[in-house]
């Protein structure tokens, strides 16, 4: 399974592609951060993010897209930009008919580090270890995008197998 993880943000939008399956070593395909300038109009910044995500979807042909679920923080201006970038990411994936999964930050932290309260440094260190990288992906948005992809492979892949088994046996949840 190949997953594009997206850590949405209006100024920095992390993108990371990871390949693998549950129980097997995972592989980094690519990672980067789309940046937009705060001095540009929001609509123009969203178009830049859309074009960047579309380019990644075209280049890497993921099987699924994992996006960080927007949650309330103390700074409402940050929430708005994150929500707008998140919506763009979902539209880009939906346009292609790709499965989209939303994972909360605490889910991602728990999946990669074992603790839903892990800090950015712990998540980055575990992403580096899980993907057997020589260096910590920077900035944190890049590491977070990879963590989202890892989480989806480990959790989403398992859920897909459960759903397929239930479908084979005519069961529903």
C-alpha cells in the first residue's frame, strides 16, 4: 500500500509518501513541505496548495490519502488556515476517487510512539526510526506528514482487511 500523508497548513503543508504493509518494514518514497507566503491572498495560497497536492498525486499515485483531522487549538486563525488546507487536500483526493482517512494528532502520536501525548521531537525520532532514515525529516510538518502515512498503513490497512473479511462473510458492523 502506498499512502500520501498530508499535514495541512496554509503556510506549511507537509507531504509524505510511505509504502508498505502491516508487519513489514515501511519505506519512505518522498517527503517535502509546500510553502505559501503570508503576504499573498488566501485564495491564491489555496490554489498553490491545490496544485502542489495534485502534482504529488500525479507523481506518486497513492492508494490512499491520510490527512490530519483538524482540531480546536487556542489560535483560531491557525484553525482556519489548517481547515482550509485540509479541505483542499480532501477535494484533490476525492476528485481522483481515492480513499481518504482523517487521523487525529493524538491517534498519530499513539500509533508511531506509543503515547498520544508524545511531543514533536518524539514523533520525529520515531518516524526516523520506523523508516530507517539517516536524519530527522525537517521541518516538523514533513515528519508529521510521514507519521500520518505510517499511521494509515498500520491502522487503515488493518481496518481494510477487517472490512474485507466481514464483507466475505456477509457481516456488517
